């Protein structure tokens, strides 16, 4: 890479399940390797997600906001 090329953005993985949300943020560490930048888990109340469908969107959104703040992500 060149000095003038922007640094690659981190990869973000979000797992949305009936029991909770999972967050992983990976950043390039050089030589094709990745470094864990942040991670976290936030529990959801029963009934927020049923059979793979979001039933209570506002509650899932609030949980995702809490999760990203707790994980310390800047993205």
C-alpha cells in the first residue's frame, strides 16, 4: 500500500439471535492478519426476535446502541 492510500476500514460482524446480539470488530494488523478491536454481547428480552423475525424493532435497536457503546466501537 502507498503512504497516500487510506487505511482499510475494520470488519464488523453482528450476530442477531433470539437470545441476544453479538458484536465483533476486526482491523487489519498487517501481512494479511486481523486484530480484534472490540467485541461484546447484549441480551434481548424474550419475544424481541421470534423465528428469525424482529418483532420489537425499537427494543432491538436500543440493544444494538447499548452494545456498540459498551464495545467502544467508533464505527
